C-alpha cells in the first residue's frame, strides 16, 4: 500500500443534497481502492465509452503511481532508489522524475520546510511503512536520521532522467504523489473524451467541466473536529467552494498523531529540526490549477508555521485557507488569492 491515511478533507458530494445537489442524477460514479484508501470519480459518461472501461483505466493510472512512488511497496521504483548503492545513478520513469523535480524545487523555495528526503525521520517517528512504535526517539537517533536528510544531497540529470543516490537518502513522496495521481486520472479522463468530472483520491480533488445540470462542482471543507469519514451534516463543514477547472487539497494534523507524556506528536515532521511540528495550525487547504501543486503546499505551510506560512502563500500567489486553533474554536486565516476565490460569484 502507499499512503495509509486520508487527508483532512471532506470529499465533494458527501453532502450532496445540502451543498446544492452536487451528485446529479445523470452522473455515473466509479469507485475503487488505491494507496491504502479509496478513489471515486463522478462523471458524465460520454457516448461510446462504458463505465467498466473507464473504471479499468482509472485504476490502471493509479496503480502506475503506486508502482513508481510508493514507500510501502518494496519493489516500487522509489523503494529501489532508496536501497541503491551509494554513488550510483538511478534512472527513473518520466512521471517519477518529474514529481521528484517538482518536490525538490519546492524544497528549495521553502528553505527545506518541504523536503522529499524526509523519509528517515518519518520512519523514525513511526509514521512510515515500518513498525509504528509511536515513541519519542532519543536525541542521538534524531541526529542520525537528520544526517541522511537534505534535498541538496539529491542530484538530477534531466537529459537521462537519472538521479544520484549519494548514500542513505530515503525519498518519501507521500505529501505530493497522491495529488499527482489525481491529476493523472484527470488527464486520462480527458483523453477518453470525458468532458465533465470530479476526481477524488482520498480527499485530493480535481474538477473539470460542469455538472450535467450546468452547475459548478461544489465541495465542502470539513471542520477539523469532524468525525473520521462521518461528515454528514452542514455543521461539520467549515466552507463549501465551487471548483472551476481547479484542484483542491487539505493537510491536517488532527488525525495522524500519537500522544506521549501529555504532548501530541504530529505526522508532520520538520525536516530542518527532525521533530514533529508543534503549533496552532489544524489544517491548510489549497486551491490550485492542478493537484500536484495543491497537494504539497499544505505540508509546506504547516511546517513553516502560521505567519511564515501565510507569507509564503502571499509571496507565491497561493490560494490558501488556514484553520488555526484558538482555545476551543478554529479561526480562519486566508491568503489574498483565496479571498479572491470567495469573492467570485
């Protein structure tokens, strides 16, 4: 399996009636398993295409992402890179190479707040594919893991699509590859002539076209205290949004954590310190043109922190909604680009 936890996001159309009938009767809904969770697609079935054909094609696209970028599959291309000998250059499939290149660019832009080489720390804290010990590591263990982390260690050869394994580097693309998989499904559907669809890969969503009744696709952003997979009423929804040729993704810290000594340790690890982040941010939702760009931003901003994260969003024109804990309630902090979305009729 790839990523075992759904993001802190309510998939569109769970509240179909309440959010404006976002599951019109003329749509077909397809579903399947992927990455330790599930995917679903609502679409207007084009003439000459069967639901079974599209179901197989969608599953094939997602299975290919798992085969290339899974941390949980030992025979994945990522797993083989992580085990490769020090000093060796490993050739990667084009999709894997492109996702890694984007991840490294974000690592440089964020000063290392996002880092695809964070794998040793994720594993150490019990949030990776290994044993989930959920204990607080010792300072020496953290130092040893940090010595293996650093995006500058990874060198790319774009001509041959090869990547240097300097020794000990363990890539972890869990914070970005699910978004890429969502985009791959969208691209496949467009190639198949599907003009109207909403793709949901465990909470990473991408919309194309419109509902068959002519309305916009609408999705709901859940409140951080909503029950797992049990959002059924509007009082558990923070906001609803229209998606117009856009993608949306949310990262949160309130489902994937452990507690020790009265302290909560989140699965969001700061690669720069080696420790889980500890702050007031409960979740970050990002709207972008595609899910590759939206997916990793939430993790980046949570690691950067409330003020620095919003400044990063403003500087890069990102549409971001941040939910921040303030006592027993959640306060919204938004970027100008997100405010502009809300103001759009």
